[in-house]
């Protein structure tokens, strides 16, 4: 069975400092992995995706994520947080069955 | 703007009633997904259609049904509504139905059942 665990429900960082949002997955097959962001009262926006190509994936707004098969992780990072990064972030795993499994989300707060 | 549209934006109705939520996918996308987002359950996948046919089913209640029409728009029908059905309902679309295709989300329909 496929599942996603986002290890932190809330992360708080100061503006200009690095961001790390952690995600572990469980999948019986080679998964596709995604990170989405949801700003308040908005729909979800794709940040980046991994689909068995390069293990380091670059996304929009300076975010990137590294697929580590040995650790079954797909952590999201950004070198320097901006106030506009404050939002809810979802890690998603998708398998051969075309189902998408969402993590419970990590709320990112950016302190000025 | 993702290109996915959903109507209505907000819906307030009473228990026992029936409502229909509508979704228009991005131009060229053949797959439509429906999700329910609530505070206690998080984001739950409900159902997926591809080019008019049901492709995958998630945690969709029997009181809920969906369809995708020849013009590719989709409707989610919720009947015998209960207070617990109050949630944000998202539609997403993708160009195809494989697991590697990213989904583009609409702004959602907020359903309040009183």
C-alpha cells in the first residue's frame, strides 16, 4: 500500500533562513512524487515533481526536492525563505494505480 | 490561475438535500479528479475520470456520484447531505491518467451543510 508521512505538521522559520519540509513515503513500486502548495482559501499549486529521472528536482519559486530511495524520502528545501512562502505544503505519492495519496500537510510560517 | 474552473464557489444547503458541483478541466486535459478537503480528514481522493470513463475510485461515499461528459466537464453529485459533508471540494485535471502526470487544481467549492 502507498502512503505519505509528512513529519512536521508545523514549521516556523525566519525570513531569509533555509526551509526544510520533510516527507517520507511508502510505495511498492517506483512512485511518482509531488509537492503542492496551498495558500489560504486557494487551490493547490504544483511546486515540483519527481518521475524517475534526476533525483534532485527543481521547482518553482526556488524550491527543490531530493528523491532518496534508500531513505524513502522526498524532502522539500529552499535556501532562503520569503514571506510569501507562508502556506500549507502537501507531499503526494502516486502509483501505477493512478491514485494519488496526499500527506496531512505542513503549515509553514515565515517570521519577519 | 490553473485553468481549471469550478462552480459554484460557495454553497450553503440543509441536511438531506442534494447538490451538484461542476468542474471544467484545463483545455486539452482528459482526466478529471475530485477531492474532499476537511479539517479532520485532510485531503481525500474521491474519484477519477478519463475521457468520460471512471478510472479510479477512492474514499467516495455511496451517496456521492460523479460523471464526466463528452465535452469533458465533470459534475459531482452529493445527495442526502449530512453535516459531516461540509468541506472544500476540489477538482483537478491532468492531460492523461498515468501516475506521472501532474494535476492542476481548481479553486474549490466550499460546501456548508446546516
